């Protein structure tokens, strides 16, 4: 165990850079996991993170004590303790949990899809289900979409190169471990992905004539969602096979993109349950 209390420490400086810069995270292939839940989820899915980082007062937390006691083999525990003031500077949350991990960002192929039956309808047919995201700027929205997508049985998520960082601390917190149940492909060419997909490529649109609830979603589908303000680009719209609308009898103009995605995902789940 190593204790750090100086801002001049090279490890602390590295953590500050990683916490604040997507470019630094991508260059290093590393990210920060905040909280017991994310650290534990990473261990279950991918093994030991590079470094476990605890605040000085974090050692008093019963939850953190349990995590450390369960860490096996013990000799694999690479633990760094930061003074509380330094930990607050690195932590991505206003009220730090007292535990973080420095973890390697996995390639999509490393993630094991652990629930092979979740994309099956009642007849036992496996149906592919993926999600394409274009220029989604808010990391919280991306995290929420990933969480809903994993829960609904999606397997692959493709993000255009102008999306927010899928592995940022904020995205990871919003997704609550969903990253470890999905194949996440960043900096994807969405038109190419859509053209290569062997099923319907569906986008939501306020102008669409067909309702979500009138659309067959039980076959292979790719659901596409665009930027919070301007929607999808012309290049992506040209490869869409279907456009659907989400009925909103309350009269609002639109839904938050994460909410719209969740509505579509679970309409598919409903249809798969009854197919």
C-alpha cells in the first residue's frame, strides 16, 4: 500500500489528467471507475483493475472494508491511498465514495455477452439487436442509453466519432456497469455499419407516419439515435430503412434522447415476449 499526500506526485498528476481528458484516456487506454459497484462489476467481468485508489477516510467505510476483504488473491491488490483532499480533486463526484480504480478500457471483443437467451423470442430464435448513436454530446445520456440497452438485450453499441467519450467517469456512473454487458464500438462509421447490418435500420422521427407501436421489432434491428439538438445527419438518414414516431399524447414536442431510446428498447422487449 502506498500513501500519497503531495500534489507533485507523478501518479496523482496522471490521475488528474485521466479524470479530465478524453484524449488522455484514449491515449493511455485507461479510465477511472468510481464507487464500489463499478469496481466490483469490472472485477467480475474483466478481472483485477490496474490500481485500486482509496481515500484516507475511505478505509473506515464498511462497504469498502468488505470489498478489500473479498479481494482475492490478496497479493494482486495494488492499493494506493490518497489524502482526502487529493482524492476529492481526482474524484468525478461532488461527494466522493472513497474508492476508485484505475482500469484498462477493454476492446469490444473481450466483453463476454453472458446472457445468450435474452435476444430470443418464445420460439427460441436469436435475433440481433444493436444501437447506433450519432453525435450524442451528453455523457449522462450515453450512459443512460447503455444501461437501458443492456437491460433490453442489445449486444452491440456503435458510436460516431463525435459522440461523448463512452468510457468517461460520468458515462460509466450513468451506465451503472452496463459497459460490461455490451460490445461498445467507438469512432464508428455509422453509414457503413448500417449498410452492413442484415436487418431493419430504424430511426425515430417526429415526421414519421408509422408509430413505434405499429412497427415490427422482433427481427434483427438496429435502432439509431441522433444528436440531442439537431438529430441525425443526412448521411445517416440516407441509410435508414424505417422511420418511426413515439406517440406523445401529452403534447410535448419531444423526449430526451435517453428516454426515447428506452421507450423503443422496451417496446422491442414487449414484442419479443409475445412473438
